[in-house]
C-alpha cells in the first residue's frame, strides 16, 4: 500500500525542472537589473520565486553562475544570425536609418539585460565584464555582416559597425534623461544624421 506514493517523485518530468530554472532566471533578471546583482541576495531571489534557497543553489552554485546564466540564457549568438527586418529596396541612406532604428528597438526590448550588464560592469563585477566582452565579440561581427549584406561595398562595414555600436550606447544615455517621445525623436534624428554622413546626402 505504501508503494502507491513512490511514483510521484520518479515521474516528475524534466520540463518542470526546466520551467523552474527559467522562472528563477526571469525573476533574477528583473531583480538584478533594478537593484543590482550585489544587493540581490539568493534569499531575496528565492522568496520572489516562491521557492527555497536550496532550489536556487541546485541550479546555480554561486551568484557568478547565476549572473552568467541570466545573460547567456538570452542566446544572443543564435539570435544575431538573422538580419533585422530592413527593406532592401529602400535607398541606401534610408536602409541605414532603418537598420539603426531597428537595432535600437531590439536593444530596448532587452533593456533589462543592458541595464544589468552596464550597471555591474561599472561596478567592476568580473563576471559582468567577462560576459560583456563576450557579448560584444558576438554583436560586432554580426553587425558587420548585416552591413555587408545590406550595402555590399558601399560602406566600410567595420567602420560603420563601430559607429553604430557607439551610437547605441549613446542612445542608452539619452534614454535615461529624456521622455520616451523626446528620445524616439532624437534616435530618428541621429540615425538620419549618420545616414546622411555615410552617403553624403
């Protein structure tokens, strides 16, 4: 009769463990990007996830492992293989404007990750600095590839990728100090200026 209770833990599907891990990562991202990784304790995270601290340590042996996993879970290397949706029939300058604004919109969708990386990087967190370098090593070549695909030899892909990357970081500073409507106008204005310089418009 006692054996009836035995199948329950054995039958626990892997998807339950996976969803628990994903939930921990989602909550950790929200907490860390808002409050900083240093002030987000494993106990605070466990409480926000509705689980015990042991469950957190089961998936992530240390806070450094957790921070790295939060960022790596976004799978940027895989996602950056696809060119953003830019109409190849547009004139070159408008194509470049569209690429810059598209990248900014994509960055906004990942704002929590960027806040986390930039904040922890500024605090000198070793994990954030290492992962940030790895992320740049993925983004910059991807951007160069997109520029080559969209413009061929019309642009120096490496130089333009460097300009666009710098502008994206500038947009984040603008984002901190301007209202959304003002920020969007400024993003479009800067994208148009870069395109005009690139194509002598």
